[in-house]
C-alpha cells in the first residue's frame, strides 16, 4: 500500500524522527537545583560495566547502539580521554543515570548520552543533571554544545532540551532493525513501540 506523504518502514525495522539541537553561547550561570543524587566521573570503565548502566537507563527507549558494538570498538570510545563519562549515583551509591560528554571534535561538546533510570523520571532530576552538563561542557575553548533526541526517547525530551536553551537545527529520519527481534533487548522492552516482525 502506498499513501502520499508516507514512507514505508520495512517489516522488522523501527523508525524514528531525530532532532539535533545546539547551543552556541554559554547561558548565564544558574543555581544547581537541589537533588539527593551525586555525579561521579568514570575513568575508562569496562565495557561490561558501561553496558550494564546503559541498558538500565535506555532499555525503555530502545537504546541499543552501545550494546551491539564490539568490546574493543566500545572501549576505544569510552576509554578516550576526550570522551568523559559520569555516573549518577543515588544516596546508596547505586548508579542510576549517565552523562557522557564527547569532546573529540575540537571546539565542540556533544552530550552523547544523558539519562536516568525510569524510576526517577518526572522528579526534577533531569534539570539537576543538565546543570552539571552545562557546567562541565562549557569549558575553555568550547564554542558549541549540542545534543540529539528522537521520537523513541521520553516524550518530554525534546521540550526539555528546548527549555534548557537548546535550539533545534536539523531533523532526520532514522530506520534500523528492531533490536528486540535480534535479541539485543528483551521482547517486552519499549511496549509503546509495537514489534512488527518480518
């Protein structure tokens, strides 16, 4: 079936609209929102440790890119001194979030991954984490802070980034094989996104 204006997605695949956002000027300093959480720098974590946290945060949103990378390929990124990984810890010292800042492009900081476990959604912790991202990302020599989100992320993600001062500058359509069908994520992950098998 062909419908004007619609592009078919192959069976067994998932599609998302990706929006890229940027900030070209450091915003005025704001007080750090209160939070019982704390941020801890991870220096060269093992691929297994990184993936465990990545999965806990991203499984509801079909985050899978770092799960399917070969271990040496992943470690080449997360062990690069220009790729900074920070774990969010709760009061018990348990990892409940991630902030990954990528400085590998001169003059730029990409917020590569930004998220909290689902249990913490909607409690204001995102603003606290973004305040840290701004403080850590905007350093000497950085002229651009940027991030991307997609329609598979939390429905409030795009609006959240815009409220923090990011401006959308590009939009893309991304399609990829459904990671649940390949066994990279459990079949019950992201129930709001239907599985359409081949």
